[in-house]
C-alpha cells in the first residue's frame, strides 16, 4: 500500500527517478489519470458549448417576452415602432422613443419614467415587476 501511495505522489511531483515510476501498477494509475483528464476536458467542452446555445435561446426568449410586454403596455401610445404615431400617441403627445434625446437617456431615468409615469403616461409599478420594467427600459433603446 505504501508503494502505491508513493507512486501516486511521485507522479504529481514529477519524480520519475524512483523505481515506482516503472512499476506496472503506477503505469496503470497514470493511464487511468490521463483518461479521466481527457474525459473531463471533453465533458467540459460539451457543457460549455451547450450552455452557449442555451444562453442564446434564453436571450431570444427574453427579447420576445420583452417585446410582447412593450407592445401590450406601451404600444397603444408609443406604437410598436416607438415613434408614437398612433391615435392615442398623438392625443397625449407621447414621446417618440426613437428620438436620439430619448435614446440617450440613462437607463435609470427610463426605469424611473416607466415605474412612476410622466405627464399623461401612467406608472407601471403595480402592473410590471422591477425586472420587467428594466427589460422594457433596455428594449426601448433598441427601437
């Protein structure tokens, strides 16, 4: 048993001068460790590759969900394109969200406006969660 422990330790210390290095059991341990290492790298690569696709899919679902939220709660006044060229948008003089001045707003400012409202625009703090409001605030910058 001591010889196996010594062989295992010498492998990690790269002490290949010992007689344990040439022992058959040590060679088997070395092969097993190499196999485990290769399998670990392959599994890690597969997981990394799979998670990239999952993140992209989740992002696509998140964008679609945010677009739907925007259209349900903001589209009537601001329009689906954000230009406020709707009947209610013209009546309430809703801001054109594609205007560089609006797009230049800090995200925090847009979050405050969506949360608390502005002018005739109602606040949405009781209708949308904080994460949904933040998503919509980011989304209007893409219009």
